[in-house]
């Protein structure tokens, strides 16, 4: 929950009434508190998810300003986030910075002896004015969360043995 709220909070400036929407989820991040997931939390979670995937967050870039990207790759996925400040950006025709947690990508531009696959990547990037910079995984949370989306399996609650007292059972049956 902390991870989700952190990621959603990164885009809070684009989500109207973010704090009011996220309020039911905040207590779920506290230690020594009972984790209770009811309709209120589900609605809040779904609303934040929907609003995080809606305009202006997923808007087409425009303008002549520099672009900044954060990228991450796992075995199954690749994600890239175009960071926007005051204006949106086009990649083509603009200077851009690509942040990645793969330090080896920087070496492509510095070395002369590359294999065919690496040469194709250099050819692809040659159309763009971009610079690749190393950005550690721990700091690359936005792109990292997107690239690992399908890899993470949800945690499952284990069945626990418990006794139901007759008074509780009666209250449930009355309800």
C-alpha cells in the first residue's frame, strides 16, 4: 500500500482532490493498525488507479523543451516514463535525457567495437539528441513499478484456525 500511495502521490498535482481520495488508504500504511479493506478503500484504490491512467498524466508531449525519461527493464517487461515539468515534450527534435538502472547502456556510446545488435540500437538512437545517464534502481521507483507490474504476484492471506463464540454467531445470524 505504501508503494502504491507513493507512486500515485508522485502524480498528485495532476489528480484533483488527491488527498481526499487517498484518505481511506492512508491508515492502511500504519504499523500496529488492523488492515481493513472494505468498499471505501476499494473505491479509493480504483479511483486513484483510474485517475493515474487518465489525462493529463498520459498526455501527448508537445513543445521544444528538453525531455527527461526514466526507464527500467525486467525479464518480461520494459517501462519508460516521460517526466513533465511545466510543459510537455516531444522526443524527436529535442534534447532528451534517459535515466536507466542499466549502467552498461552508457558504454554503447563510448565504445567503437559493438556487436550487430548494439549497432542497431546506436543507429536507432542516432536520430535523437539524447543522453543516457545511470540512475540506481532504488531511486527509479516510477519506471521500476511499471516494469515489474506483471512480475509481482499478489500476496495471499493464509487461512487461520479460529473459534467463533456463540454470541458472535448469533449476531451474524441476526444481521
